[in-house]
C-alpha cells in the first residue's frame, strides 16, 4: 500500500523538513489529485502516518485541513473518505481555469520582467526531471509551484488564490498511465515552451501554449487519451458550456 501513495525519498523529506504539517498536506493533496488516494475509499490516520513515516498528529491535522476544502470527509471511528467530484464539476473547474489563466499569461508576455520569468526556469526543469524519473508526486508539486508563481507575477493575489483552490479540486487520473507510457515528458516540456514564449514577448504564442496546456486537464492528464482538446489545442467545450449553448438555442423568443 505504501508504494501507492509515496516513496522512500518523500518519506525522508517529510521527516527532515520543519513545516511537517504543510508538507503532509502537500503530499496528501498531490496523492488525491493524481488518484493515488482513491475516491470512496476510507483511509485511517495511523495507516497514513505509517506510510509517511511521521506521527499521527500532523496527518490528522492535514486531513482535517483537506476536509475543510471538501477533498475528504470524516468517517466516525474509521478515518477519512476521499470525495469524488462529478465530471460536470471538473469540466467547470477547467473552464474557469482557462478563462483566468490564458489571458493572464498573454498579459504577462507584454508586462512581466524577463528576469522574473527566467527565475522560474529551474522549476520548469525540475518538472521535466520528475517526469523523466516517473516521480508523479514530485511532478505535481513542482507544477503547482511553477504555475502559482507565474500567475503571481501579474500582481493579483486574489487571482492566485482562486487558481490555487481550483487546482486543488482538479483530478488528473490519467497521469499514472502517461508515466507508464513514457508520455509525461512531452507535457512537462510545455513549461519551458511557455517560458520561451513569455520571454520573447510573444503573447499569442503564450496564449496558445497555455490553452493547450490547460486542455490536458480533461484530456490526457485525466484519462490518458486526447479526448478533451479541440483542433487548436484549446480545452473542449465543457458540459456546462454545452448546456448553456443548448439552452440558448431552445429558449423561446420574447414577445
């Protein structure tokens, strides 16, 4: 069971780092997003503590934090059950992220300090390295840091917090399959591609790369297939968008 959630390297890192609760929250969140903690399954605090090589207290505190976010729910005398988001919810989250992040990176291409952008290059390289090594939880951690730090360059902290919350509710169950197929590196390299476009002040290219990247959320990262990206690499219309379009077509005319 332990190998399903973490590995020896992460256990060592958790034991050594001072902010243990925050580290456990991050590791558990990554396991939830990647699907290593399965929807509907109840996980006990002692079991998780043993897997992470820490005491029960930081794990219990971490799970209570995740319960406040709706990612798990407490089950009396048993532990915590992983909640399962609906497809519609995941579609809507992806649509919101596209509406926020695509125009933001286009604006960064025009306004951001190239030195601040280049400061993200080591994180982009770490994402690629984790993909090559098949370190899925490390990949997700570095990916989260990259995108939130990039958005922070726009100077809108509320925007960053909104995207942080949306990311935490995303589920990327296809990543395991991409690792097995040695296909995750191509997605990882898009971070370098995005930085190159931003540093070159190419707003349209940055917009296109970001749209394609977010399109993976309900495509290859979700299922291991390319079902949810359109011909331009942008996110396919979500269930919510399709429903709105259908209502607009069938709604009766006024008067």
